[in-house]
């Protein structure tokens, strides 16, 4: 039995898997609200108890986490947790615990995804010998490269979501100026993420609240439009803004979504160029599958392709949205099984 985890800023998924020839088989998956717990250990204990599993029955556990992983230790980007694999193994009783960046875990899932788990935005022409890349916006923004080593993808993590945001339209320049008055560093994640969409909304509606911060629970616009309506939990704002935009309830929400999709496409194109992703660029995360109509409108691909002399190159790269919400969990299971077999 193998335990896999996908630890995000909003929710955490844990799952038990068994090995299969083509792809790990799911036994059980549990979903938890991340900030309801003071650490990953508490979630693991609850999940093991609920499934009546003894920690010694777990061969290997692997967790994809939203943060940089160094020597088996991760401090999560948008959650006040420090995760140490040594301490985690000791306290849970699981013999071997592994940590991956969450986009690295997502990368391990790419080779085992089925065609119906992908929505193709640009067919392109995949190179059998080329690299691939993943980008995923959710509570934060993650990016990773998939090195092509002898025909096999080997994921490599990055913290590219925290790189500088690069506006490429006049409207984005004005928005960046507004964000610079609030944040000491305007990263891509401040724009291309769930809270980033809220930041864009505040810009288009001229509704920046007092002292907003980059956490879904504390982003408080000064006012909300009729399209969004009353929202009790600020964490619901990105979904409500998206819904308002997709249903054309409010023209300023539509503008916010256009800016978001344009910025997302532009950054996806940056990632594709940086990693020379001639085998494909994969868009993951919780937001993309919910806004497929907006991604298919043309704005995303126009921004993706707007790379000057490199336009022809990025136009040949396949671009797909990952539809399976458990893909990163599957990827963590893939790595756990491979690591166990390599011992």
C-alpha cells in the first residue's frame, strides 16, 4: 500500500494506491481543508484512522507540497507549515516519507494521463525528443519542467511563480503600478492565481481595500459589484468573480477575467520558451478546468504565441489543460512506487 498526498494552500488530498502496470490504482481518496489543521501529520493520522490502516502497512508515502523542497524539508508558500520528512516519518510511524514540490508531483502524472483527462487548446506537433512543462494556477502559481531523458520525462521543480510579473499591455502596466503600491514585490503569482484574480478584480473595479494581503482569507475588496454579490468567505471570491465574468453579469468582471487569461497565457508562453517545451505545455491547477470557455476564447493562445521571433516555435508546441483534479495526487503515487522499487 502506498500513500500519496497533494498539499495545497486551500485543500489537501490524501490517497491510498496500489501498483499497476500502467498507472497506480486508487484505493481511497480523502479531502481535507488545509488550514483546519496545524500540520500535515494531523491530516495523515486522521486519514489512517478513518481507513483503519496501520502506518506499518504503508510501504512508502510521497507528498507533493506547495513550496520549495530542500533536503527533505519544505516551508509551504501560502500555509504556515514546515514539513520535515524525518520528523513526519517518526511521528506518523510510516517508514519512508518523501516530499516533492506539488508541480513536480504533477509532472510525474503527465505520462500516465489518458486523452480524456486533457482538453487540447493547441494541437501543435509534439517532439518525441523534446522537453515538456507544466504551469498551474490555484491558491498560488506553480511551474515545473519535464526533462526528456532518453524518452522518459524527469520532472524538475521551480519557484517560477514568485518571479517578477512582466506586464505586456498598457492596461497591465497600470495594474502593476497599482499593485506596486500594495506589495513590495509584484510576482506572477500576485496576478495569475485565485488571489491574483481578486487583485485584478480590485483593479478593474477600483475597489482596493485597506491593507490587502496575498491570502484568500484576508483579501477584502472595499466594495463588491452586483455580479459577484455578497460573499461571506473571501476564499470564495475567485470562483464568484469567474462565474460573474463567464455569465457576463458585470463588464468589469469580464475585463478582470480577460486580463487574467491574457496574463496566464503570456506566462504559459514564457514557461514554454524557458524550458523549450516542444513535447507540450500542460496547464494544471484548480482554476483552468473551470474556465475552459475563457481559455478557448483566443485570448490565452494569442498571449501564449506573442513571443516575437519565437512565435513560430511556440505555435508548434502542444498546449493542453489537465482536467483530472487528482492528477498531482496520482503523480505523487507514481513517484512513491518508483522510489520504493528502486530501493
